[in-house]
C-alpha cells in the first residue's frame, strides 16, 4: 500500500539526505519548528531591565545569540559533510490544520524573503573538537548557528543581533511572551531548516533551541545569564519528506513478499479471512486469535546497517487509518493493536485479535445484503510502522505504564514481510481458539 504522505506529527523531526541501498534513490528530510514560552512565566524569561548591564548607547543588547539543533541519534555516516540552510518564517504556519510530510513551507510561501538566513556545513561528529571533548559530548550532539549579525525586524527596525531583538521586544511588550501562541504570532513565527547539499546521514532532532546571552549586575556582583526558547510538543513542528515515488511504486508491485518502508513509503495491507474463521462456528465464541508476521532476513550488509527494521507495528482497520492519526487515537485492542519486533523470532506477533474478528463479522452480519459492496474494505487492516510515547504513573503500591501517543514512524526503516500472492514461504496463519456454545 503506497503512502504518498504521512501525517507529520512526531516527537522528533528529521534532517538530512541518505541514499536508500534498496532503491538507489535519495530520501531527503527538512523540518520547520516554532518555539515555546512557559505559560504565565513572563517575569522569569529575562532579568529585570534595570539590572542588565549588557547595553549599547543606553539600550539593552544581547552579548550573543545562538540557535542550536539538538540531535538524538542518526542513520548513516557520522562524518558525512552536509549543508543546510536556515530560513526565518515570514508568518506562523497556521494552527488547527493537519500537516502531512508533503507540506513544504518554502513552496507554500511561508519564508520571509528579507529575513534571517544562514548556511551551515556540518557533520554529526564535529572533527574540529579534540577527542576528549568529542567523547564527552557524544550524548549531547548539536548543530549551532551564531545569530550575532545585525538583524532587521518586519518594520525595518535594525538591532545588533537577533538576541537583541528578542530582549528589546520583551521589555517593550512582555505580553507577547505570555504564552507560545502570542510569542509565535508577535515575535518569532519560527524557522525552516532545509537540507541543501550533501548525502550520507539522516539526523533525528530532539529539540531546537534559541539561547540569548547577556549580563546583569546585582549587589555589585556581575552575573552571566541567558534565556532559552525551545521547540516542544506544545508548538507546531512539521517534517517535509522528499522520496522517489517512481521507485516506491515499483517496489509496491512486488508479489512474492510485502514491504514496510518509512518515511512515507509503503505499508502492508492484510485481508483477514473472517468468513473462513467463522465458517461452521457461527454460534461459537472466539476466545483467542493470534497472527504472526515473519520478517525476511535477506538484506545486504549496507542495507542492514542503514535500514533498520521498524520496532513497532500498528494494526488498524484500513478505512480508519487516516482518522486514527488525525484524531490522536491510541490502540483500543478492538479495532487497533500494537506489536513489537521480536529479534529472537524475526517476527511481529499480534497476540489476540479476536475482538477485531468478532467486530468485523458482526458488522457484516448486521449490515444487510449490500454491506460488502458498500464497504469493500470491511475485512482489511493495514500494518503501519509507528513510534509510541509512554506515560508512567506511580502510586504507593505500583508503577504502571500506558501508551499515551502513537505517531507515524518518521525515521528511515525498511522490512520485507512474508506474504503476497506469490509467497514462496510458509503461509501466514491465524491460530484460533473457539469456545463451543452448546
């Protein structure tokens, strides 16, 4: 099942370009982010103006301003030389809408033509650092832009740097900083980060940060301070994916197996044999139904290194696929389920989908003679690679974890599953346990 675009909603953003060893095509990822301020914490963002000693001609200035992209992990060559361009947005990307991975802020006219723009050449591992510094920062990798050049706002007012613009705007209009919405609307619409050159690495972005450094004096003591603005899940972030649609279409035509491929690539559609399962068991109760999808282990060494297998699959009714993500649902173990990859058995096991089988059978039985014609996907589900977010709660007696969010897998993954009309392996089986009703 070809996926032209997936809902761009994830706890991570992605940046880079990599050559897919399975398709020899390039996958490119860019991202846009806004920045958050803490609700009702205006007074604590910058120190009171009368104490600030970073000044010029009697006006507050920032000593420096740094924009940092904080990396979580990466796929590919950590030494690959990449180039990106950072663009300031002209206006906030509209809230309250759904954005998919084909959303391009540049093509949609969100870039400020006379705004802040910086190019940077980077690699995931900074070879300009000495070994000890590099090793110490291994878990805190980042890509940074100095924003210390003169900056003009949209009213053509000039500031020493972007940090100075933020500080003076704060002191003149603290109400603009009262929450993320007012900050995005009145101060900083956000930035777009575009991969412009290089190939070999895809970086997973955990956060983007603007840091404004300045000095203040209190009780004759000089202090160095800074204010930071982060991208968070509370503000809008979008990832733009460019994939080779022609190669994806060619892969999807394969009949001897089936694919799972992200980002925005291929899902696997499954037709469940509901009628066969219920045949001669119309009055019996299904108490267990286990289905196992086996993974094929025939990747090349390069593909094995670059294309990790999806760690978690969502099984969801085909007609409910879009709504599942758009409505921020989590699996209910009736019409949607999760399965994790077992590396020991090279498979994804859905332990008990009996509720789904009963649900589909009942819908068909009660839906009338035209139900199948009107609902051609009545017995179809889709396997979708996903990322999950878990919430942990602790009480006096125990600690429990629950799935709080399920999003499309946006990193580069690929797996071939046993299946398809020309499958040469053992067929996929559903193990059923019936409770005989006398």
